[in-house]
C-alpha cells in the first residue's frame, strides 16, 4: 500500500516509516518540519536502505495537499500532524485548535476529492480524561478532557466518527496511544523535544546526558505501590508496528474503531528511574517535588481490543525502552542538530 504519513518526520512518524517499509509498504511523508528535522531522512535511509519520499509542506495548505494527493494516489493516510505539548496548549489554545483541527479537516477534504477511504488517526489516552479506574477500556465514556490539547484529540475523534457516517465506505482507526518512549535500536532516530521536555523519559535522558541538572520526581504520595505515578509506557517501535497492523486492518473493513495502543502494564516513575539506572549503569540526580496539577495516580490500558482486532501486541520490555532511549540520547545529545 502507498501510505501518506502526515507529520511523518516526527518521533512516532519516523519510526512508523521504518516499520511500514519493512512490512513492504510505501510510505510518503508530508511534514512542515515544525517539530522535526530533515536530517531524519538520511537516518531513515541508513536504517532501511531506501530514499523515503518527502514533501515539505503544511498539511493545512489545501492546494499543496491536493497536488500531492493528485500525484501520489494514496491507499491510506496516517494523520500524525499536530502540536503536542500540553502546557503550551493551555497558553496558546487557539494555535493548538487551529493546527490540530485544520490538519485533519484538510486531509479529510482531500480524501473526499481523491477517493481515498482509509485513515489512521493519532489519538491519545488523554481523551479518557480523569478516570481513576485503570485499565482503561475503549467502551468507557470520556470523563472530559482537561486541556486544549486533549480536547483537540477528542474533537478530532468526533469529526472522524462523523466522517464515516457521511462516507459509509470509509474506514477509520482512532488509535489512543498511551505513553510512547524508547527509540529505534540503531540509535539513529528518536525523540527530539523542543525546549525543556514535559514528559518523563526525555527529561530522564537529558539529565543523564548532563543537559538538565536533576530529575524532579513529581509526587511520592499517590495511592500506588511506591507512591509515584503509574503509566503505561510503550516502546515507539511497538507503537509503530501497531500502525502497520491498523493499516492492514483498514484494508478490508469499513467503519470507525477506537483502539488503545498500550502494553496493559503500569510502571511507576521509580520503576522507570530504577530500570534506567540499572540497564544503563548510571545514576541520576533526583529531587522529590510536588505533584503536577491534575496528574492521575495510575493510568494504563486494556490492550485486548488491539490484540483481537489487529492481531497486534507489544513485544518490547521496559529494559528495552530504557536502553534504547539512552542510546539515542547518548549518541545524539542535541537530537538531529550537530
Ligand atoms: P512530533 O511533534 O514528533 O511529530 C508531529 C509532526 O507533525 C512533526 O514532525 C511536525 O513538524 C509535524 N507537523 C505539525 N503540524 C504540521 C502541519 N500543520 N503540517 C505539516 N506537518 C506538521 O510528535 P509525535 O510524538 O511523533 O506525535 C505524533 C502524533 O501523535 C501527534 O498528533 C501527537 O499529538 C500524537 N500523540 C503523541 C503522543 C506522545 O507522547 N508522543 C501521545 C499521544 C498522541
Ligand atoms: N514525571 C515526573 N517528573 C518529570 C516528568 C514526569 O515525575 O519531570 C511523572 C509524572 O508526574 C507522571 C509520569 O512521570 O506520573 C509520566 O509523566 P508524563 O508527562 O511523561 O506522561 P503523562 O503524565 O502525560 O501520562
């Protein structure tokens, strides 16, 4: 299948490029490089031996996207393009709603004009909202998103559900990712956050490489076995393979499915820190800090639906995630910058 990866130069998209090629598909990337770097394509060539087709364009640019759709004749679309920093989405909500909705709406209009019927959407576990009752199952109603980023994912899900009603031959997968970490085992591609990271693993790796002085352990009084927050960390390569499975599934189904992509296992902040220190044989500077406002104690998936529907499940361990995250950061202290 020839598959458009909108936002495919980023963290999850670049790993999905590798897995699609290895599964015999033909990825085509469109990205405006807002949060990515064109050097990723040299790295992708080193990993796959292939020149990946790349268009530098804004996915909200309907004319540019029309031209690309007319030329490429896609079999399916994966929609990664969007902004993803939660605190920034609170400060700059209009910018977030504009980009995160416009990218999808522009793609849907192009799909209608060019007869493309399959789309995979990067949704997020954050759509479930504040539910203190893990594992989270797709049938649970949302408790209401708690920030503009999460609302933008929720709104995208509504738009895509309605698009299937209006276009009954379409097939849509709304993939709710849990906490993607790790990197390709080559150490050539990985996560490259703008500014100071918000998420745990990029923060840990930047402390380990000496770019940040210490790790804040945000909250040690949660009702969890060791008092620190529990999340469902998923290796980005497993997540990327979930997209390949979703594309294969969409090929002979119609309708819209919400699917969790997680491991089903929760690890605490201290589990991650201890594993990172053990497998990489180093010690992190740590400071006990207050809880972040609104943080849940425990948040992890029920991945049964992905297994039943897609025949997909995770294979990599927390040891793999910690080892691969560190290899990427150690080999590329400044990401794709020299
Ligand atoms: P990322 O920022 O690394 O990748 C997103 C890519 O989209 C970037 O390369 C960026 O340049 C591009 N982009 C943004 N707006 C664009 C536009 N208007 N036109 C063209 N390109 C545009 O993020 P990621 O971690 O790879 O996440 C991919 C998707 O998955 C995002 O939609 C994100 O919200 C979602 N998601 C991510 C996580 C996570 O923890 N990483 C969790 C849940 C959901
Ligand atoms: N966390 C932490 N220090 C940090 C960043 C995160 O202790 O510098 C904790 C956070 O409180 C949560 C877990 O790590 O319990 C995962 O946080 P992240 O932001 O990566 O994911 P999210 O909370 O959005 O699922």
